[in-house]
C-alpha cells in the first residue's frame, strides 16, 4: 500500500506543470502511459496566484462522480473541497469550477482527484498542478531516478 501511495505521489508530482509569477497559465496533467487503468477524463487548470479554474472533460459516460481538490506543500484550498458530488456526466461533457488558493512562499501543488463509475468499473484519476515559483519544499524522503528515467521521491513509512 505504501509503494502504491508513493507511485501515485510520484506520478502526480512528475505530471506537474509550472505557473510563472502570478500570470494565469493553462496546465494539463497528462494521462500516465503505464500503470493501473485510470478514469477516462482530462483535467486542466488555469492557475494564477490566488485561484485556479479547473475543468474536467469526460471521455466516457460516468456515474456517481466525485471530484476533490487539495493543497500540497503548504497550499491552502479555501471553500468546498468536493465541488462535484455524486453527479453523472455524458461523454464529452465538462465540469468546471474555480478554487480559491492561499499559497505559501515558494512553490506548492494543487491536487485534483476524480473518481466515478465508467463503463461499469470504478476508476480514479489524480492530477497535480504547480502553484507559485521556486523549488519544491524540502522534506523527508529521497529523490531517485527509476530505470525508466522517471524522477520519484521515496517517502519514509508513517508511524
């Protein structure tokens, strides 16, 4: 379970794109090329210093969709942390919402998780977007490069 969590965190962090100096930028978190099947959705965000406009595009019909937003590395998300709860979407439909942000000094990440029933199977997808500038905060763990060339941070197990 810890290895799976590290992999999800690593994929989310390596999928991040960078926003510059308060200017709004459009970012997309690409679908991982390998690993478990993920929800057939595309997640994009227009990120600025104090807000992000998130759009989830459904590439297949979906039922009982839950979307959650969370801050990482000191980023505080204000307002509803679950802007989509139990809704259904048809292929091609989108869900858009604005997230208020209180960023820390330096760079942090906005994480968007999407889960739902797609073609009779429960699937999920996590996308991460950079907020601010500078290096990611230092913390516990060791940064490594996998045999496939991916950069991952191996975190110690919790208590």
